[in-house]
């Protein structure tokens, strides 16, 4: 009997540590299911880690942050976030949506779907992430002193805008990482 009492006293702390202490009523899912993470960063800087590279800017050097949309060559809708700085560079991060996706023609939608499928297959064969690559047509789209990135998801672009704008207004550094 004494042995059972001593063993239970010794095991009680171990059993207490092994219990799950998470709140079963919690609705927080964290950011694991999102294609991006936004967190506190280096003091005085906004940092972005995006498909194809990274970017960092001192908050004191930002002069404007904007978001706009335009139709490119009648084929695609470009939604773009631009961060201008007191220097000679501009950051452009954009998301592209085929204009036919919003059309009423079923044939247009099928062409868009087929195009996406072909891009995915080409990327798988080459190992390149073609869907995330910046698209340029030289020499007409050469942007001197412009840093460009492309994201797949409009929600990710909106979150990037919120991160950069919030960091700039508050003066607190942020780090935005895209996991697409």
C-alpha cells in the first residue's frame, strides 16, 4: 500500500505535465492555413519575402503606398500595390487575373483554364514557378529602378498592403512572408 502511495506521488507531477493545456473553446487557427505570415520585424523597417526574392525598406524612406487595378491589353486584370520611396526605386507587387474569367462566355473561361493547366505543366517539367514569375515584354515593359514581384492570390496582395501601410503609419517594423 505504501509503495502504491509513493509511486502515485512520484507520477502525479509527470501526469500533470503530460496533460493537454490548450483551450478546447479557442477559435484561433493561427496563420498556418494562410499563404503568408505577417509578424513584427526589425525596428524601423518593413521587410517582404516574396516569390522570387526579398525586399526591405526603412519606414522613414517610404513616401507613398498605393493599390490600383487596370486592364492590360484587354486580356488580364492587374491589381498592383506600389511602394514609393525617397530614393530612386519603386516596389511593385501585383496579382494577375485573366479578364475572360469575369466574362460571360464559357469558351473564354475554358481557354483560361486550359492556359493555367499548360503553365502548371510547364512549371512542373522545368522546375520553375511560372505562375509566380513577373511577366515582361522587352523593351516595352522594362522598368528601370523598379523592383517587381508577383503573387498568385488577391488576398495575399491585400494582406501585404495592410502590413506595409500599417507598419508605415505606426512606425513599427513588420516582416511579411509569402508562402505560395
